[in-house]
C-alpha cells in the first residue's frame, strides 16, 4: 500500500503534458494546431481520468488503512536553512482529490461542446487544465509555502478564466474585481503563514502540529498569537470562497464562460486544505482551534 502512495505526486502532473503540447503547438505550428483543436480534448480527458482512478484508489486505501503519508524532499541552502517540498496524503486530501478530478472531467467534457465554436478553444483548455493542476497541487501540499504557491496559481487561473472574453469591458472589469478582492485574502494568508513560521520555526504541517501540541496548552501568549494566525489563514479562504465580506467578486464572475462556474464552486470548497491544520490541531486537544474551525465553517 505504501508503494502506491509513493507515486501520488504524479496525480497533479498528469494533465501537464497536454498543456505543454498545446502551448508548443500554438507557438510553433499555430495553424495546424488550431485545425485539429478538438482532438486535444481527448488526451485532456484521458489523463484526467487516469488521475481520477488513481485518486479513487488512494481513497479506498485511506478508508481501509486510515494512515497519513508524507514525502518530503529537502534542498539545503546552508547549515541553518533548507527548502523542503513534498506531498501529504491523508483522508481529507484523498476526498478532495476525488472531488477535483471528478468535477474536472465533467467540466472538460462539457467544455468541449460549449466552446467548440469559440476562437479561443485551445486557450480555454490550457487555462482550465492549469486550473485543475493548481487545485490538485494545492490539496496535496505538505507545507504552507506550497499552499501559498498553488493558492496564487489558482487565483491567476481564475483571473484568466473570468476575463476569458477580455474584449468585453464588463468581463475585463469582473476579472480585475476578483483579482483585487482576492489579494486582500491572500495578504491575510501570507501574514498567517509568516506568523506560524515565527511561532514554530517551521512551515511543515507535521512540525506545526507537533509544536502546537507542546506549546499551546502551556503558553497563553502563544495560544493567542496562534489564534490570530489561524484567523489570518481563514481570511484567505474567506476571499477565495467568496464569503462575507469578501464576496463582492462572485456575482460578476459569471462573465466568464459557463463551465467556469462549476470550477469556481470546486475552488470555493478547497478551503478544507486550511482546515487540515485545524483537524490536526484538534487531534492534539487544541479545543480553542476546534471552536475557530466550527465558527468558520458555520
């Protein structure tokens, strides 16, 4: 079973070859690539279907084993600092992988017919496929830096998709409104990440949870600071999921192509990635954090 989890990093990368192929095709042989543009839908759906099957398999193994698997690669800068990146597979991650891949396949199939007569067909498929990759990378991240990186990629793809028909003034205004509003939440997210790093000295989820378990019950000041950082993290989720008061961009988002509405709903449900912090904190008997999570979910 562990052997299967070792290759879970492939899931977010599976749709990437099609995106690169379409990009190089549009750059090197644009006329030919546009003539056969609808053929590109098949490999996109095929590779995403493989990702969905792999995600279902991971979920079944999680149900049977209920284990958490984390793989981290470290790039040492010097003796005092190193960059780490990897992926974390737990029950919440496996559920989100199934959700994203399932909805993603349905949206791709629908988009093939919906956008078939649009001149930006290939551009739309590149945007939407990269959007899916960003969400898959987001939910499999093992640390807060990766979370922020993929969080920004999701925001960039949302901006491109909402303003897909950028020649329409109202669409151009809608994507700018979504971009600016989400920057408010992203600033809070970044402050929360920096705050957790200042408190714990690490950005890895497991290190954060272990440190919180040792410090929070015995230090009221640290508990207060951690609560503040948690709220700052949630501010990012509030903006991305269009919750009050950062909900003002959502009504205008319908200016993008119709399939984008479905993906925005999936994106709005990607905040369980941040709830992953809350779940683990709660497992370490942090009742204060559990209350925050419940308020946020309500």
